[in-house]
C-alpha cells in the first residue's frame, strides 16, 4: 500500500497528489473461465472432475518455458500428479499484473515516482507484462499460495468424508491420503471448491514427493513437436482473408500514392487499405496480398533529415562529446583522476535486430461494437489499448487472445501491430490475418539501440583500479518504450516530465560488479532519428561488452592474469567469484596468454550471476570462428534444471549471433538488411561446443532467460585478443573493426 508520505512526494506535492490518485490501487475479482465439470479454486487453478489440474499462466510463452515452470511451482504445493497438469493463458486482469517485470523494464525510466507509489501504480495500471526475466521471481509466491490453498480445500473436503482432522491428511501424486485411504482430486473437486480457507494458510513443507527442483517434461513440447501448437499464423476463422503491409521509411513519413488499379488486377485481391503511414493489400491468400503490394508501387514522402549509418555515428559522437547526466557514482572520482595517468578506450555497439523466426502476425475480427484479436504479445493490456484506440472502441469491447510466441526477444512488447490489425479488420468487415514480410520486419523493427562508450580508469600499484568512469551515448529507449506501452497514461507523462534527461534504461548494467573505490557512470542521450525498443537483455548486452572488454585491457596493462584479476576485485561477492572459477576450471583456462585463443567475461544480472569462457580464432578467410563456450551459472533456487540449461544454451547462441552479426546499417531512412541470410546468423555448422554448469544454490531465484546473452560478446572479443593480439572494440565483431 501507499504511505501518507508517499502520496506527497514525486516532483513536488501537487504532482505527487495527481500521480497518487491516478495510481491508487483497486480490487479486482477473478475472471477465470471454467467449462462443464471444472471447478475454479482461485485465480490461478481449476480442477476438473476427471482429475485434471489447469493452471492459469499470465506470462507469454516464447520458448522460455513459463508454461512449465509456473505450473510446476503451483503443482508442487498442491501435490498434483504432473501427468494431469495442464496450462492455459490467464485472462487479462489486474490480478496478474507484473510489478517486478515492469520495474525491471521501465522502473528506472520513471524514477520521478517514489518506489511505494510506483509499485502501487504498476498494479493499478494492470500491466500484464512478460519482460525482465521476471516470471518465476514475480509469481512464485502467488503460485505457491494458490497451490497450497487448493490443497487445503481438497484435504478439508476429504476430511469431512472420513470424519478426520484435515491437518492430519497428506497430499501427493494427485491423491488426498489418510493412512490406507485415498481419494483422487477429481472425486473431491466439487465439494472442495465450496470449502473455506484457514488463516494463516499453511504452505507445503518437507522434501518428500516434491516437484520443485526436478527436470519435469515441458508441457508445451509435445504440441510443438507434432505441430499442433497454435501460433498466431495458425488461426483460421470463417471467411478470413489475409493482409500484407508496406510502411514508409522511418521518420516523419506519409503515403503519397499507390497504384490501386494494378493491385486489384492480381487474382484474389479483395481490397486495398491506405492510411497516412501504410498501405495494405487484402486477398484470399497472403501470397496474393504480398504480390499486390509490389503492384501497388507505393510512394512515400519523408520530411526532416535523412538517417544513415553515418548520421547515427555522428549523433552518438556528438552526444558523447557533449554534456552528460551522472546516473551512478561512488567515491571521489575527481580526486582519483587528478593529476594521474588515465587509461582510456572507446567502444561502440551497432543496431541489433530481433529477427525472430515468426514475423509480426495478428488476426482480428471486427463485429461493429466488438473486436476480437489474436496475436503474440508480451504486453496484452497495451496491445488491447492500442487496438481499441485505433478504431474508436472502449477497451472493454476488445477481446484479446494471447498466442504463443515464435521468438519475441522483446519485439512482442510493441503494441503497434494490434492497432494495424484492428484498422484492417474494420475496413474489411471480416476476419483479417495480417502478416509482415521478412523485409518489412527488418525495415520496421524496434531495434536494440546503438551505443558509443568512452571508458577511463586509473591504475594504482599492482594494477589496482583506483577510479573508473564510463560515459555512454545512447538513445533514451526506456522513455520511448514507457510512452508506447502506457500511451495516454497520466502517471507516465507526469513522471517523464519531472525527471531529468538521463535514462537509466540506456546505461543499465554499466556499473561494474567489482568493488572499486571510485566509480561513475554518465548517460549522454542521443537523438539518432530511429525508433528503438527492448531487445533480449536490453542495455546489458552492450554495457557488459564495454565493461568486460575494458577490464581485460586493464588486466593486460597491469600484467595480470584476467581471471584472478577479476576475482581479486570482487570483494565479498562469492557467487560471481565461484562462477568465474568454475568456468575457468571447466574450460581448461590457460591464463588468456597470447596464442591461447581463450577469453572470459562475467556479469551479474537480475539477481543471477554468470561467467562465460570462450575459445575463438580467425580463419584463413578472415572469418571469426567460435570453437567453444563454457558457462557457469548461479541463478539461485531452480524450479526446473533442464529448462534453465535450455535458456542458458539459447542465450549463449543468441549472444553469439549478436556478437558476430544480427545487425543492420541504414541508408536514407531504410535498413540495409532485408533478409535473414544477410544477418550472418550462426548455422548448425557454426555452433560451438557448449558446456553449461549450474552451481547449486538455495538463494532466492534470479532471472534466467536473458542471463547468458551479455557476457558472450566480451568473452569472444577477449578470446580474439589472445588469439590474434587484436583488440576489437565494436559490435558486431569483425577483424576489420579494430
């Protein structure tokens, strides 16, 4: 709840009061639907009379395993039989708001709000969000309590039948048990749902017959293997038509003309829809719609300056050389640097594309006073709001079905796709499935922002780092994203208006994990003329690169071995130190000496810790080859070890793709890359040998899905330095970009 003092702070008393009323929490009733024979126990779980247990999951499944790990938490405290557990998407409801995910993703961009008020507002806004590697951390307690509540109700119903004390009964394997007696969940479901809960609610104790911590089979795997899993592109409705879209170049662009007559001559084309910003063809097949787009030959006008790779680099350089905003500091840096010889280096990271296997896809059906929409989204509330606003409906008149995601990586946070699908459905007056082409996807991605960094450090006796300064020029992506996700929200507008120029999102992860006597991080906001968005691990993907590569340079300057150099500066951070020593031992670390082709990097991120050792070389064709990746991970208490390993392996490959490719330049407001083949993504033959070691820990769970991405690029860059003597300071890595 909000304290009285919390109501009166945040940009002055007047602003604070306005924000407080807008953010005041509300109460919401569960709206979990049930079919015949199902009984709703709470907002998270239903039990059927046939014995099945259905768990509502508010997070989007994009391959990260939430359709397994979250039900596993509930089923463990319930005592369910895993073979009878099912999963379904939770409905849109503020009960499933994710304040932790919102805080991880956007909290730093709204620091004008006091923490108590900000947390209450996340709940009030009902921001149902899959982001920030937050799923287990955000919902573990709710799911445990929901499972425990259902278990208690079942035991009370069984106790009435047996005239026993319900506290003496045990539950596991889908049965309530009392001595030799046992009853299936399904036999008790109807009676149990009418029982009342005790206060306090007893959570499950003991180690026997537990599901938590076991590598249980994924619930989503069978349907994905046999092809029955339903993604957005699999939706089929009566009389449905298909649409392909063409948007103008980035910037202030409007449509000038389109050859409708030529498009309508394409067989199967039923309609051409134009707005100020896009033209779309609608046809009986998507292929016909896409061919019609070519025939339309749309012409767009773009006003303002032209955006190119050179203009982006110039904007970053100008920002870096201009005034910045101090975002973090400790110790007296000016005293540490005064009159000292300072080691400096400049680094850069280019635009990164999402390049998900599934291009943006949505199906919408407008029925006059009601819109139904199916789409892969990580922010369903924002998508529903955008769809409603686009065609003048209230949010209550929009029914949104969140489908599984074919690789979102942050792209699923964007609400614009829902708005486009709604406009097309209203124009067609029949169900429309909108699918972006691959070229459209790459041309209009919300790219991971580019960044430029100027690193400086003072070395003391024995190579000790006495002072550290990081200056980062990058767009204010966090503020951009907050504005899109919470369009029209008064709290967002007020918080951004009273806050400073720096954006915490843009420099996230830039404070080194080491204990340094003086350190500072500055953000230099850069206007690059391009929209940017969240990308798996966000700014950590480049701040870790800057930090861990520069630290390697300092180790070499100090004549120190890189692993012991890092461990020596970690102070009491035993968890990250153990990750470093474990990765080094598993990888056969040779000290990173010249010719070894070995490099190492580490990172602490969202409550978890990781170290990555890479082995790499440059082949005769001047191509970078990564031979091996070894990761040691401490992510706290683990729900499902196999899923953690899958996410770490996937993160390593995602980081590899971004280290060596996955980027685009720009020419006259258009992205240079239009096809997957142009992105230098790793193929099976390019995949290195991968070793993942999970370090046992009983600490609170940390984030996993983004964890392995940040340290991959610096580990590879450090390996290439030891292999070739060449220090690469720009992402993506290339022997020509030293």
